[in-house]
């Protein structure tokens, strides 16, 4: 069924051509600030959100995640894509049920990954992984929302850095109904190019957690969407920790003196 929500339509148009950056706020405040900076879309970060609750990445519950998506989408006018982790389930029918609920939070897109979070067997078996994406596709179609589905293969971040297997999985996810493909942990432009060619014409997302490539280089490689995962949250917490240590260990407040003035910061939330 066709999408009718203007934000979903806008999000889909962004995936049709060119290259765009989709930064990852970790709470309502950071989402509103990124909107003011002029970005065209936002994406949640499972890690950044988990840290706001004082727990590790992938440590939040489905209910907490759904409430988070609802809060973010209500706070901004931009399309929002959800890091929906592993669908908060293993079996395809459970993934489908959870995806259906996520589609009711105002999201324009969501991703489902093939990571099990079981150390001995970190990726779902191939056929099950594909069926999970297929189930998510059916669930989205049944809602009629037009939410854009991203299929993620996690091999490069769980100790299985096999490009051939990653491409095999991404191709299968595309066939199963994923409209955007994503392999976090890739940090090589040649590998990026290989993935882009393999799943073309479907768009590819690349996550940047350091400075191994620029927006222009990724665009030249054919990447359509660039996210930063928990990077902005890490950067903010890095400054927080450095400032707190400066106070605790040296009794100085130099970093506070260089911070954005209170009036200016407060004004961005009015």
C-alpha cells in the first residue's frame, strides 16, 4: 500500500537519488538541535538511547524503544528512521508483530539486523535471517504506512568480517523486501563499492564512527545514506567525561568556560 504520511514520502524521496547524511540523536533535545541545523532526516541510535537510561547497547526493552520512537517523532518535523535492533525477537512472527507496533509510532523507516547477541553464534542462520526480513516486509505492507525497511547484516561488527557472506545476506534481504541495505563495520571504500554494486539499484547506508572517509568519497562510491550511529552520543559523553575529570582531578573549570553560553543554548529550545 502507498505511503500517505508526508514524512514517509519525503524519506522515500531521499532514497531515490544523491547522497544524504542522517545523523543519530539520542534523545528529544538532541533531535531538536539536529533539526535546527538543517538535516533532512534523523535516525535513532540504540546505543545512544541505552546510555541515557544507564544501560549498555541493546539493553533496552521493546516498550522503552517504542516510547522513545514516539517521543522523537513527536518532537520534530523530520522523517525519523529507527534502529530497531534485532526486532526485539527471534522468530519471524514475533518480529512481524513488533514491527507492526513500531509502524504506529510515527516512524518513516526502520531497520532489522541479523545479529543474535549470542556470543557462540552471533548471526542468525541464513534462512532464518532472510525470513525475519520477509516477515518485517509483510508486517509493514499490512499496515499500509509505507515505512521504509532497511536490512542489516552485522558480520563485520560481531567478529565475522566476511565480505562475500555479507553481500550474500544483503542480496537475500533485498530480495526479501528490504528497500535499503546496511552492513555496519565496513571501513573500506572498496568494500563499500562492492556492496553498492551487488545490491544496485537499491540504496546502501554506511555508518561512520571515525574519519576513514568523507561524505564526498562515500557519495562517489554510490552510497545513498550516511549515518553516525552512536557517534554523536559518544562525542557528547567524551566532552562530558573530560570536563568532569578536569573538575575532579585538577579542580579547574576551563572546559566550562569554552562551552556554548547558557543564553544561546537555552534559546535553541524556545
